C-alpha cells in the first residue's frame, strides 16, 4: 500500500513539473514571436487626425526630412533611423516606454534626386511623370537596436489629397533602454495599376524604374511619436 502511495505521489510531482515547464516555454515564445512576426495591419489602427486605436492623441514629430523614393518597391531598405538620421535629430527621441506611433503622408515630387537603395544608386527624378501615381502603400519596421527583426506595420496614403494616413501603433517590448530603430522597408504605388498601364487588377505594385534616364519618383513624409 505504501509503495502504491509513493508511486502516485511521484506521478503527481512529475506531472506538475511538466506542466510548469511547458507554461514557461510557451509564454517565452509567445512574447518573442508577437514582436518579431506580428502581422501587418493595413492603414494602421488609428485615425488620420493623429489619434490611436485606444483614443490616444499623439504629438507627432515633423523633424524628419521628406524622403524621395525610387523603385523597386519590395525587399529594399529605403530609410533607417540607424543610418540616415540627420545630425540635428537626437537618436534618443526614438526611445519609448509604452507606445511608438507612426503616420505618413504621400506627395508628388518635381525633379530632384531619389535616395539610393540596395538595388539602385541615387538617381535623378523625372519631371514628366510627377502625376503618374495617386496612392502609396508603405511598410515600416520598428526593431530593437542590435536586432535585425522587428514588428512591421503597413500604412496607406493618398498623394492627391495630401492627407495623413491612419496611425500605426507599434508594440514596445520591455527590457530595452536603447532607442528603437525605425525603417522604411517597402514602398508600393498604383503607378502600374492605372488604366493606361493595363493592370487594373492590382491596388499597389512596385514603382517603375527607368534605367536609361530620369526615373519615376514619389515623395514620403514620415512622422513619429513616443509615449
């Protein structure tokens, strides 16, 4: 009888230990994966008046310079606060304790030079294709300093109205005392989706690139706020 009681007690102990161990592992993975692989949300979660989904009204910084973007539209790093931050902006302004919010504005550019990206060097912008697009879809990533992965959010803006996009509210992971890194990792437009191009089925596609001369360019304004 005593041996049976001892056996039952050991089984209970082993079961409890297994459950406790699983709980710790699951929780750890959940926290990590929520930040690294959080799915994009189209057009953010707030309003185009600067209010977040929870009703928070943000005071956005307008200090970042306007960005002039060329193609291609996918798998490129167009801008990063780690490498392209002007000297007059304090990197510590990218620190956040609770929330990191971003909004964008799309506009048309008349000439100038587009930023270099991993596919193309800096290039002159065509003055004849300024009005060839109306809407822009931008994917942004917020990541920890020293990490190559982060949370992504997708925003949409209309160049014909000059209105702001909705607000993207990023998850702020705990345990980071360094400024976060904000990056523009994808820019798509409706250049190729207009009737004149014959591609009516796509809302957004990569920006056309002209290798022989001035190329298509679009303007992007990025504003951010932290809490």
